[in-house]
């Protein structure tokens, strides 16, 4: 914590960060779990207030972006266009429109100058946060900032996002639960992204649905997370509630926002799966070996730091550790990890692998999503199915035989 985080200073910090809101939200996402268990409560309050301070573009500015991207006669390409945004995010806002065919669509329009100001905004943000001394020790800020720059660059490239959405639509064709809205190519550019409009509710609003439905949705979200890393090696890495929309009439979950989607090296997936398997089995040696192979540990950390890392990993493996339903509403996974973080950070000798930032964000987000919905289901079969079908490319660095079981 910082002695500078007085109420008056928090007001000044919020005002400053709102000037670089996109960068602030990205870095806040990078250094925190969604429930705020990674960073002190006053710092979480800063990022939450910046997140809620979403301003819409003036109509003239929105019109200019659309003219620059779709041409001066862009209104002729749609039958209807609602000039009042239905949503605003860190780098753009969303409008509802109707095509001449009668199909409703959602048009995401990027704020002017966001892509061009990424580097300067992040540099200014880091200067502010460093000056106020509100970031945790042991964060390896340079590595965190490098990942934030890369992800923000991806997220401002709507052509890349459209390609990622199409790729996910192909990967999930025939999935019993998940759907991906179709991209409308003639109304999509580098700064405008148009897709079919989806009716439904975000998953944090499904508490009124039956327990069976909430269990199915939670299990499906965890299944998808494992498929993304261990089958596709391609993941949508933003687990924000509003990126999962449930259509009750169809019984389907629609996936939105593919801006931060990314590929993962097969070797990373190999070793990450070994970590999860080791955690489910309570195998400290396997967790240690795979964590070194991944680059989480050097092997020269203090015993206290290594023990904290292994304990935190085992906590994450708890849902897979027994062959019975796991009640996510009663789990204390993230609060337990919160208590271990100071020791982990204090003894950290190397930054986490670059891929881990997004994977941990998605993993924690799915756990929180299941907890929010009160999902109860048996997680063990998901891991057993993954191990049964997975093809490891290498053995570990110490030549361990690959055991594709989750036996205790």
C-alpha cells in the first residue's frame, strides 16, 4: 500500500488516468484479477472509477470516423442507424443499426487517435503510477507494460479482430452451446467492426435461471477455456461478463469481443497442462518441474517463495482434484491466492512468461464467472478428457514419462 493514497490524492489520480483511459484499463486488467484480489483496495477503486468513467463521442466525431472509414455516403449502406450508443468501452462505442435486408447489426466504432497514442498513453500512465508508488513490489513492470502495449495494439486493429472472430466461428461450428456472431465485411474496417446483433443477457445476470442451466453454462465455459489452450492453442483472452451473452430462447451462449485473441506455442500448452495435472494430483514435484519449464521459477527462489507458488497452484487445481461436483459459489480460490501473493512477489526472480498474463486472466475470469452464477459441476472429467486426447510434443526437461491420468 502507499501512504499517498489519501481520498484527495485518489481524486487526482482518477482525473489523471481518465485522460489515458484506454491504457489505464488495460494495465489495470494486466495487474489485477477481476475481483481485485491482486492489488490493494484503494488501487482497485482507482481503476474501477476510471472504468466507469466512459464518455461517448460527440455525434460529429462519430460521424467523421464513419465517413473516413466507410465513405461519405455510409448512411446509404444501412436502412437504420441509432445515433445513441448502446455501449461504451475503453477504446470505442457500439451502435445498433439495421441492414437493408432487415438484419439488425451492432457497429463498434473506435475513438479517434486511440491507436496512435498507445505508446505515449502507456508511458504517461506508468509515470503517474510510479510517482504515486501504488504498484505492488515484484511486479516486473517492464514486462507487464510490454504485454499491455502488444495487447492494446491488437485490440485497436479491428481487421485483426474480424479475422479472429471468423476463426473462432469456424473452430466452434457445431458446438452444442457456443455461437459467434457473423462479421459483416462490407461494414468493417480497421476502425469500424460490424457484426450481427445478438439478443440475450450477460452471464452475470443469469442468477434467476435454473440451477441446471447455470451448471451447464459454467461447465461449458470451463470446457471452452480448456479447449482454447489445449486443443486450439488460440484463446479469446478477455473474460469480461459482457463478452458472454446467453440467449435463453436458443439455449446458446454468444461470444463477443475477440480483440485480444491470441495464439499460444504448443510447448507452453504442454507444460501448462502438466502444471494443472500436477495440481489436481497434489504432485509438488511435477508442479515444480513444469513451472521451471514454463519459466515461472528459476529454481533459485527462497523455500518460502517456492512453497507459496506451489500452494497457489494447488489451490487453482482444487476443482479438478476430486471426482465429485465442485461448488464454485463456496470456493475461496482467489482469496486464498491473495494471501500468498506478497510472498510470491517478494521472492520472484524472473518475470512470468509472456503468455501467462492472458491465460491467468481467462482462467481467473472463468472461475469468477462460475462463482457469480453459483455453478456446481464435476470438473474432473474435463481434465481427464483433455489429457486423454492431448498429444504432448515433448517430455519434460527432466525426462519424466508422460502420465495421462489424474490418479491420486
